[in-house]
């Protein structure tokens, strides 16, 4: 479900001395001019993390309480608004003042903003566009002339997708992703990660007031994450920290970065159970995102050469995603980086952003995709176009054609929710300890399994025949007697035997009641909400 948020902030944020003024932004940007020769910018897409927020949970020995953050758990803070106000100035200078891609006055057809359904991402987008159109809009025309109206402020619509419907950034809506999150903790890299952070886990257990063991279980590591996250949130807004907490701020940054890197498959360099975890994670977690970006570029390019095509995008010039740190990590991974944050390997800061630009030759049909990293700790954007694997030997960066070709392996064909692991689920519930019945490589496209009910011609006996139709085998494979519990039968289990061996998996009551039941002393809905890591 998509909601349209038109409600903005009632007061403009002051240009405080805590961060650079617009003149400083302009001077820095002019000193590092990024523009391909003989090309024109026709479209830009941005993905950013929300600004500084309150922690999702306090720890018992903290010197502070949630009230010290003013806002409630997970909400955007005044500092986060300040961060996005500055980012908006930087983006304004590039896309309005430097390159004239977007009009200085708000025009609804030029700009599209798509946020996840969290208050902090919506509020970050609203704040960003306060400064993006700063001083550009005209009093009495673009906003009311009333003395009570905050100066220069024009409401800019933000489209927010509820988390339950989110299919770009809530990647665990895809059942295939849930399987990956079961496989990844079994990898050697994950075991090494847990071993490396044993001293930190013990330290947090001793000082935080939270029970944290040496276990590699998600629930245990999530407690450590919550404590470290709170410490870093306290540090970000200048709240007092106990000496023990001050001593581990850098280690907490590293832990959060490595934890995300593990769960997103970025740190998984090995093939495990026949699956290349890193490549599968790129496709499963980020394939839909990168191809939505590429398809939008292609639609704009087609319209540029033939205005009769894709008229819906003709006047659109700037598309924005307002999301989370894991969203930037998804993009970093699918672009081919083996790091959690493009050219660096610490998690993205609040208000960090990446923009992707489509440039077209002024005298030919050539294209270039420029990718810029707007880091909060550096005033000028970093051009990472030629750091992207596969684009290193280009002049300015990959062409759109090259960019699409290198991303083809991550394309998801069809509906997002169609790409589940149905055959793997069936293989597992039949009793196989493999992902694909008699083999342990994931099912190929168009693979099938049939289950047949045979009845005796002269009696009431039954047989369940199970056949595996593999794409690489012209004839079906009879796996009826390979099923655990059916090995010593003549032709396969009877229906009665089949039902008896499967009784342990029967769900009593409604499926929704079962899904909401406890596994780790935590309701499943809360487990899934926490495991997605996008609550950051």
C-alpha cells in the first residue's frame, strides 16, 4: 500500500555554524567538478540513509534514558534533520545550480521521492527537500505569502511504502532470502566472525546489564547489536557515556559493519551447500533494486531519443529513495563491491547517499553512468564510477549497456514473490538433507516434481510415486524409494505411511497463528521484523 505524505515541517531549520553554509558547499563542489566530456546529464537517481535517530532500545547500565533523545525509539532527531538539510544543500548545488537538471522552483513532474514506511525515512526526505529548494521557490506563488508561513518552505510529496508491502528494501519478504539467512550462519566465514567478536560479546555481557553469551544464534547477536547501536546513537548526539562504553565505540562500529556484511552475504566468499552465497545474496537481496534503477534509466533514454515513448518519464529528472544503511549496503553489494559501503568497509553513516546519473553524448548516442558517493564526513562527493567492478577500464564509467550487461546475472524475471524456494521446501519436508532431492545443487529453472497416487486394481492398497523432472535429464528420475522412511518399500510409501511420516509437520490451527508462535522466546513477527536489519 502506498501512502502520500504531504505534511511537512512547520519551521525551517536554522543554518547553524555546526555545519557548512551553502557558500562552503558551492566552493567545495566547484573545486572538484565531475562531468564527462561532451555529454549531457538527463536523469539522476539517489539512494540515501535517513539522518541520526534515537536508538531502538536502551541498555540497563546506560547513563541516559530514551527521554534524553527527546524523540521516541527509532525516530529522527534534530541532529538527523540537520544532517539531511546539509545533504540537501549539496544535492541542490549539483543538480540545480551546477548542472541545471532540476528547476530551482519545485515542479512536481520533475521529482519523485519514494520512502520506506518508517517515520525517520519519511521525515529525512521532507527535511532534505527543504534545503534542496532553499531560496528557489517564490513567495505568494510556490508557497503562501502569509507572515505565519515559514520562509521558502514548499511541501514536497513523499510516497511511502508500508513495510509489509516493501519489496525493495524489506528483502526478507522473499522466501528465498529466508533460506539464505538460515544458510549464512552455517558458513565458515560466519563462524570466524563470531569467534573474532567473542571478547566484545563477553565485554558487553559484563558491563551493559544485558545477557549476552558466546552463542552464534541470531537472537544473541541481536542483543549485542542493540547495545552497540544505542552506544553509537548516544555518542552521535553528544550524550554522556560510561568509560567502558567510550572504550568500545570503534569496535562497535566494526561489529555492526561485519554483522551486516555477514547477514547480507557480502562476507561470504565460499560456495556452501553448492550455493555461491555472495552471488545468490546479490540477486536475492538486491536484484530487484538494481533492475528497477536500470529499467528507469532505460525508459528515460528511450524517451530522450523518441519522445513518443515512455511519456510518463519525459519531465521526470530526479528520482529518490529514502531508506536505510542496509539499503546502501544492498546497492554496494550488487554493484560488485565486496565491502559494506562501496569504497570503504564501515557501515554507511546517517545521511550518507549515493547518486547514479545517466549522461548522454551531445553528438552521438553514447551513454555513461556516473556513480557518486556523498559521504557525511567529506564535503565533496567521491566519484566511484570507475571503482565499480567491470567499469575500471572505462574512460568515465560504464555505459548504460555495459551496466545492464554486468547486472544481468542479478535480474529477477517475473514477480518478486514468485522467486521462492518451493522445490527446496518440498525436498526438506520429504526428509532429504539436501536442497534438491537426490542432488544438492539448487533447482534449475523449469525443474519439477510430481507426486502420484496409485490405487490397487484388486484391493485398497496405495502407493505414492514421486518423480523428479530435471531440466538436464530427459527422463524423470523415480525418487519414491529415496525418500527417508520409504526406502524399504516395494514401489514407495503408501498414502497411510506417507501421512504417518509427515504427521510431525502438521500445523494445528490457522497458518497465521502458527507463524506468530514463538521460536526463540520471541514472536515470529518480531523475529522477522528484527532480522531484516533495515530497522537501522
